């Protein structure tokens, strides 16, 4: 692994947070932004991408504590977006699933994100986007090791 100068690392982190703010601003256009919305959408995406995940799976996916994941999921249950069912092999464990309402809401949120964020990423060539995705995936993969 390459050790980069601290000023370069600090600059990259600063850019990352600046782009994150821009993305949140773009996604909020045309609607009032509820600070809990994006973690809830990412939680629903995790549930959709995994077959009936456990609360621990969701917490690991989001890199949060189990109580924080439980709080997010409880809000989604209350909204009617997800439901939980007792694991058939371990009655102490719940399995989380998207409801039809949750699938519809997630699909709308993803379409909204693509519509608004597509403009931001349009400044990148296809090769630049592929390289950007590859770099982010490598960072994520290395951090998980």
C-alpha cells in the first residue's frame, strides 16, 4: 500500500465531504429533506440486496451499531416499508423484508437519485467513472478486511 502525504489525504477527505454535501443538496431539490431519509433509503437498499437479512447484517452493511440499525428498521416498520419475521431456525432472530409499499418507495427514491445525481456525474467520461467506481470499491473492500 502507498502511504500518501498527510496534506493529500486531508484534501481528499475534504473533497469527499464537499461532494457528499453537494449530493445531499441535489437529492433534496424539489422536496424538503428529512435528515433520516437517506439512512432509511440505504437501509431499504440493504434489505432489497440481501435475502431477508438479520439486524446484524443491516448493522454491518451500514457500519453502525445493532441498536442504531434497530432504530432505523423500527422507523421503517412503523412507516409500513418493511416487516420482520422470526427466523425459522433461530426464534431469537428476526428476518427483515421489504413490503410492497417499501419496494415502491425504494424504486422511487432510486429513480429520484439517478435523475438528480446523474447530472453531477455527467462531467466524468465513461473511463473516469469506471476508475472512480473502482477506486471507491477498492477502498471499501480494503476497509472491510
